[in-house]
């Protein structure tokens, strides 16, 4: 079965990274392969995106918006779509970390809904990341994996 890409940006404290790891654990618990990709380290290629069965996307709230590298990922999908690639409709789970504002939810879900089949409820975590948010991410990972089966 195709794997899940867990794609995230994390830079300040590692909050979003810990959510990404919990979500990937949930995917694996459900018997599906998960690959964690930090957008601080590299971009997602078209070929690996097309091969994925689903994605999980995580960002910190930066000025009530997505981190730049995650926005770039959405820009890439838009351009792939415009060039005729079949990129729309994959199942996707969303999660984000914030410092008390959390207004990134609206633009994040708006962009995701353009390209993905949004799975479950977006997990929101006010930093510092606690066990409850990690458990929610783990459950969301399981829900996403079940969508692939
Ligand atoms: C440049 C920058 C802008 C931020 N803007 C917001 C914001 O608008 N609202 C908010 O709630 N938190 C904001 N934060 C706080 C981060 O969202 C929060 O610390 C988050 O948990 C960091 O995640 P990370 O440790 O994965 O990088 C901002 C942090 C940075 C570095």
C-alpha cells in the first residue's frame, strides 16, 4: 500500500515536530508506512507526492498564517495542478502549534480544502506541546491510515 507523507515545518521549539512524530506513530500503529519530511530540510518532489497515498501537514502559526515552507508546498501543488498533473483529492490530516493566537487554522484549512480530502478534525496545540495534543495527533494518524485502506 502507498505510504503517508508527514510533512511539517518546525523551527522555534520543536513543537510541531513532536506533533508530526506522534501522528506518524498513529499511521504506523494502523499498519501503514509513514515517512516524516521536514520542510526546513528539503522540498517535496512531484514524483513522491504522486506516489503517496495520503499526507499529514503540520505548521506553526506564524503571524496568523502558515510557515513559509508549508505555503511553498501549497504553491507547488497549485503549479503542478495547473500543469495538468493529477494532484487533487488525496486524503490529508492537518495539525498546528501556536503560542496563544492560533488564527492560522482558517488559512490552513482554506488552502488544504482546495487540494485535499480533509480527514478528521484539525489538531490544534497551544505550546508547549502536551500529551493531549500528541494523543490527538496519534488518533488522527490512525484515522488517516484507515482512509487509505
Ligand atoms: C516568526 C514567528 C511568528 C509567530 N506568530 C505567531 C502568531 O501569530 N500567533 C501565535 O499564536 N503564535 C505565533 N508564534 C509562536 C509559534 O507559533 C509557536 O511558538 C509554535 O509552537 C512554534 O512551533 P515550533 O516549535 O514547531 O517551531 C510565532 C512564532 C514565530 C517564530
